[in-house]
C-alpha cells in the first residue's frame, strides 16, 4: 500500500542566458513569488584581465517544485509567460531584451539551412601541409554598465506593462520585435512602424516641438532629428517605401543605418518609459571585445 507515501518533489527551473554587467551598486539580490514560481536573480564575478574590473555574469532564474508530469505541464505555461514578459520589459531596465539579436564577428562555414565539410577538409589540408593541427575561434563579448541589480525594477515594470493600454503594448511589441530580429530590413521596418506611434504620443504639433519635449540628456544623445528619421523611413528602399515614380530609392548607407537604429531605439525607449511612469535613461555599453582562441 502506497497510501501514506509522500510524493517525491523535484525542482524545475528556467535560467536566462548570462549577461555581462558592470554594476555600480550590488546590494542584496531580489526574489519574488509569482503564482507557484519563484523569480530570482544571481550573479558571479568574472576574473578576466581583458574585461573591466567588477564585471559579473548575471542571470535570472524562474523555479518551482513539482512532483508529477502533469504538474510540470500545468505550471510551465506560467513560466513561459513570465520569461516572455521579462524579455520584453528588460529593454526599459537594461536597454535591450534578454534575447536581443547579437551582432559581432562570427565565422559562418555554410549558408543558413545548409551544411558543409569545409571545416574537416581545411583541418586535413592544414595538417597535411604543415603537420600542425588546430582551430581558430572568435568570441565577441559586450557588457552594459548597470546602476543597480535590475530584477526588482523589471518585475515592477512588468506589472505596469500587463495593464498598459493597447497602444503602448503595441509599441513595446514592435520595439521588441525589431531588437530581436537579425535581418536588417525587418529591424528597420519595425522601428519605422514604432516611430509612427512615438510621433502620435509625443506632445506638440511639429516634429521639432515633439523632439524638444524629450529630456535634455536624451536630446543631447541623438545623432539626428525626429524629422530626419521619418525622411529616412520614407526615402530609403530598405525601410518602407521601395520606389518612387518607378525609381528605386537608395539603400541606407552604413552611417545612416547606425544613426537610424540608434535614434529610433532611443526615441522609443524614452517614450515607453515615460508612458509607464519610469525615468528615461541612456544605455552605456562596453566596447565589444573579440578574443581569438
């Protein structure tokens, strides 16, 4: 008879991909119960002379105890929703989603959805010609300067996000979709659509008045103007309007592209923070550090 036998409990968790932070203040970590789940943050120092002093590897854990397969399935939905929400609101705490698209130096051996034996052949030929055997790998690392541990603010912001008007939630979704996309055209198109909502939300009639309503530290960090952003969106073939009177618009130059993404992101993030009742901020990135191994 197994009537009196207690069920075996095991902990199930979901852990975010580590992020590199330089923390200005690292007080006690935060944790909060949400339904059956505990959400908490953890970090550990990184001892690496190529990185700034005080840099840490930071992650979020979502965890609970389960005692059956059925309990896992019934509880997992809440964890997925929590992670999705945190991915979205993280931009308004740390400047980018937890699952933001990463850009850097990457070695591609084959086109997407294709495979190759080029690596094995290259290694064979290298060994045959020199007798030496080895591989070169490139790791790109980037870090963010963070004034404090971010989880408490992120969970508070999540509560406001859940009850925000549809217009704000749509703006957040467009912004999030742009930041996780790896395709240039998709990012530009989504940023341009989000800017339509930004323009509608900012006070004033003309673009100059709307831009002047931003805090001084935000205005001073812009590369271009709000009016310029809309000109680019409507006159470059890699954004929204491909042709004019049968003539193909030019693509953005690298400088235009960098300025467009930087300023669109800054405008959107500032307006979302304001609409949700939080202070706007600038993101301070560490320079990408590529180590060859």
